[in-house]
C-alpha cells in the first residue's frame, strides 16, 4: 500500500476508535470466526434474542410465542416483505434517526426498501472490510466500480475523494467505452476492480481481442458482483491482471454475506452475521447433504426490520463443518436465482455453468442468452458475427447435458437486452412447469 492508502486505512480505524471501536470489535469477531468457526451456542442465543424482539415489536410476528423455535416461523420472501412492509417494521427502531434505508434494484420485480438499524450498519461495514481484505482489497485502495450509476446510487465528488473511488458506467460497453475503461485503470493506477460479472467479462474479452498489455496496470484484486462469472472468464482475468478474482455473495437487503473460494467456484459464508438454512426445492424441510436446495437467510443483526427465514430466491449445495462447538458453512455450488436454473429433458436441475462455461469462448459470439421455453424446448439467442459462429459446435457442447430429446433453437439477434439495473442475464427459465414447481419468488 502506498502512503495515501495507508493513511486512509489507519485513518478509518482511528476514527472508529474515537467512536468506541464498534466496527473494529465486529471486524475482530468476524476475523476470528473465519479462522476458527462461529460459536454454535452464541448463534442459537442470537437467534432466540432476534425472535423474541420480532415477536415483541413487530405486527407480523406478534402472535407467535416469544420462545418460538426458528423452524416454527414461516419462510418469507420479497413478496411477503412488500405485501406486509409496515408489519415487519420494529416499533422500537422504525423512527430511529440513525437508521439507513437500502433499496434493491428491482431487476427481478418491484424495488424493495430495507431499513437497517445502526448496529446492523456497523456489522455490514465490518463484514465488508473483512471480506474485502480477504479478497485482496483494503479500504483506502484506489477502486474502480463498474455498474450502472443511476441517480439514487451516484456518489458526490466528496464521497469519491473520501472513498478513493472511480465510478465506471457499464450502460455502454462498446469498443470505445471499453478502451476508455482500460485507460483509466492503467493511468489512474487502480488497485481494485469491482463490478458486474458480465461487464468485467466484456472488459476481459476486449483485452484479449486487442492484445492489450496489462503489465503496467496496478490491479491487485478483482471482485465480481451480482451475476455468475464463468470459471474460464475468471481464470482469464486472473492471468491478464496477475491477481486473484474472487466474487462476493451479496445483496442490497442483507449486505456482503460470503466470499468465493480461491481454488474453486464455491463460497464461504460469514456465519458470524448470517444463519443459513438450505431447504428442499419443493418444501420447507431441510435439504439432504449434497442436495440442491433453497437458500433461506436469517440476518442476525437487523433489528429495525427483522429478517427471519428469508428465501432470497437463490439455490445452493452446502456443507457445514463443526468442530469444538464451532461451525463453518460452505456453499459448494451456488446457482443463483431459481429463475436461472434450467432442467434437462428428464426434469433434473442443471447448473447454469454448463451454458456459461461452454459458450464463453465460441469464436464470433459477442453476447448470448439461453432460454428454457418448455420441458424439452430451448432457445439460444446469439449476438455476434454469424460467419464465424459454429452453431453445430455450440449445439454439440450443450446437448449432452440436456438429453437427446432436447429441441434447441438458435436465434441470431442484434443485441441482448440488459435488465433495468444494467445487469445482463445469461440464463432464463420461461417454462411454466418449473416456475410453478419451485415457487419462484423473483
């Protein structure tokens, strides 16, 4: 770290110390738990305290006994929050002047406002700092953030200076925009790149196609967010910038919840802050070890808007490891939203990686989207140079995963539309059978 960055790092902790070391205390707890595991007994006590608080101070939970077990409470989702918003607000915290309001982008439905109390905010800050450092990013480093910078998230010049941040807009990703991005990264000596996976992927592809020399870049960490990054793209970025590429698992309503492993595509969850259940796809029973299930989150520190058993729409295969009364949780496979899951002709769930990992390097393909239309009907949208695309190779790579009965239609398009949030959807399931079967809550 250069002097300016060191001053920012130590300056942050000095200010925190003057305010009572609240963030530092949580940071140290998370760091210890990352090394040794989270106390099972302390987690159970936190859950009991949160349930008692929710029963006593919210309309939604007021008819439940204060000593209810977590599994006695209903599984909720974004629609539950939207339809009962005021009933989830804690009367103790709802008018607190130091609350913070977080808004989801609304890319999968109506935007959701989420209130966080001061203690939750501190915990989010501590978790973000720790998981950033674990990925190679330290507060104070020169950071470039690639996303669509709509008005409600834009930062002022003072904030940019304070955070040593550069806003990069991904609403345009043509050759000129990508060249400008690369020049800024190189000339401004950017140390950390954070951004939508699809935008980082397009930057990587541009570097590869133009033969850009990254040796003069100072990037030390790359953190993809919001979308699944194909493993080959991740490894290519690592070679191009000679630094780790490790995604955060996060959302607006909870915060940064986990970090991608260095040597595989799995994730480690911050169990000091969040309690995870993995439930079956078609019921609220626990999934079997190794079984794909729904992620259900209990946020242990949000008392202003208690989040208990929140089905966020994502799916995973998880492994829990216990030792000496402490535990660690790993998501061995994280498939993102259930609407991003596709199924083969026999109705078995297939990881989206079979699409992203098999299409990323097809010559002539600039953008794509894979759509499941029906049980055995699929469509691939391709944007690029038709003369260079080998459609038979594309079908040959994908068909074995779907079954010989799969009917796969290829459509050439001028552009793959992005979502309102600026994210580019690679996978889409439009099959009514699977939407009804898995109870999508997007």
